[in-house]
């Protein structure tokens, strides 16, 4: 028995609508044992996600990603995911882990992956001292969609900033000091992140220990971080961030980072590649505001010092189109191979431009329905004025179950950031069960 692609897309939506009509209420009870630290904890979630892609056949990233494949107008993808999170405590030591397993299927391919996101052993001989080693995801920075000072972590996805990410193998320590006065808390976090051929190989060149550190200060109710990463597998860099509540419902935050002698490959429309080397400065300014009606607004401006200007990006897009024209007319694929190589590097990053605006509005108990949340997210490339809109619905009224629907709409002309994406639209529906 076969199921049509349309039916696969509609099943989570039907489940969302049916469940939204249910009423769930539980009596409140207090159990002190629930707050005691258990020797072993295990949890996680199971997720089934359906995606429907409307492909942008005129976009350069569609052309590159589907080179040599049958050309399509759309794609339906089903993904099953399981994540496990566990913690084992014994004395002053704790071992914790986070695994990710996924099975994905669409009309072009079947794929699966098993990834260990985190696995680290920590020792805490004193409440203010924690030492650990293993695979860990550090979260440096105060930004919601981007983190310029996230020096020792994989970048977050601005489309889903709270999604779990794979960590890096490292050794680190937290030293925390609390005191009276204007400077209430001091915390110091040194890090060593070794890179070898089979260890953290995607971080950069092998053969370096990559020392890094972060100093945290709580000064007059303002959170401040100073971050540093020494030269090694990547160029050396340093930066800072801050966060402060101007009122109980109004917070401002910012980040600033400086990268020394950053090498950036730049191409022209003929495929001539040069490497620009220079200091790069990135920064972010943002705010979060909660209204009396439980609407949360998040806004951020991000300056990506390692990104490409509008003109530099257009040169790459022209290169791709020239490469395909050359291949069709002469059969010569040399220029296409160069374009493919560049697309797998810095030109192919999710946000390769220099200036971005991010805005999110999120309404709790939307339309008067308890546990029903509606949101709208917008992201714009300031230089070329292309943008992405993402309306979203989320229902959490059934215990341990999230039902979510998102629609991604990409808007922009030829030669623009969002106009050259692989998709012109994507509908995403998932059901996630926590245990």
C-alpha cells in the first residue's frame, strides 16, 4: 500500500487540528523527591517530521546541488529522529551524554546518521569549581540568532536557534566566585580544544591545541563576557558581550568580535579567485520585549565581518551561471568544478552576507487557546533587500507532545541572497514526543 506525497504532508496538520480541540488539565501536587538529584537520569524525544519543498530551479544553489540529477519542481521528505540525554552521578563526578539518530527519506535518497552530540565527564570538588573533559557544546554569546563570540562551538541555525548541536572534543574548567558589592559574580572558563586528523577535524588545521577562555562578570545587574581564542587551527580572535534588563520585561544585548588576519577567498565572474587577508570585525545588537498580553518581540542586527558584500556575492552568482553556460556549449566542466568547490566553503554558508536583520514576534495562548502559540520570524539581507518570512504554529496542550507547523517563504530577485537559495518555499510539520 502506497501513501501519496500530499497525504504524507497533511497527516501532522490533521493531528495538530484534532489535538488543538482537546482539553487537558491536571491537578497540581508537590513532590519533593522530584527535585532530588538522582544517580541516573535518562530522557529525550522521538520526532517525526514531514517537509514539502518547492524548489527554486533558477537559483544557483539549486543548480549546484542538483547538478547531474533529474530536475524537479518539488520534493517531499520524511525524517524520523531520536535524541537521548542521560546523566550518571557518582560522588563528585558526573558523566553526561547526548545522542542524535536520524533516518531520512525523499524521492532522491535514503539516508541515516548516528551522531554523538555530547559525552563528557566532569568533576566538581567544590560548588565553585568544575573540571571536565570530553565532547561538549559550549554556548558563548548573548545573541539569539547569531553569536559572533561563539569561538569554540559549531554555529547555530538562525532558523532554529534553540536546536541541539554537535559539540567539540575539549577540556575545560569553570571557576566561579561570588562576592558582595557592585561586582557580584566572577567566573573564568579556560578551554583546550585539540585538533588532529581524526579529532575536531572540521575546526581547522590539525596539530594545534587551540587555547581559549571566557571571563564572565555580573556587574550592577549587567552580564558581561570577555572571550578569547588563541591562534592555531583558526586565526586568533577576541571579543565581548553584554546583556541587561532595563525593565523586568525589556532586555538589551550585544556582542562584538575581532578576528586577526582572517583569510577570505573571493572570486570574480570569470572564476579568478584571490584570498583577502585582513582583520575582520563582527558585532550584534538586539533586544527582547515582553508585552502585557504575553507577546514576545526579539529583534537583532548582525554585522558579519567575514561575510561577502552584495557585489562580491553577485560575482559568485554570475560565475555559477557562466559555468553552466560553458558546460552546455562546450562540455568543459572546469569552471563548474571551481564553482562547486567555492559553494562548499564560505559562499555556501547559511548567511554569507555582511548585514542582516532578524525579527521574531511570538504570541502565547494565541486566539485565546491555552497552550497554542503563533509566531512570525523575518530575516533580511540588508544590502540586497532579499528576505525570508516564517509563520509558525505550535501546540503543547498534550503532555510531553509538541505539534509544530512552519512555512518558510524566500523572497528576492536574481543575484540576491535569499533569491538564489535552493528552495523558494518549504512547509515543515512535526510531532515531537518527550520521554
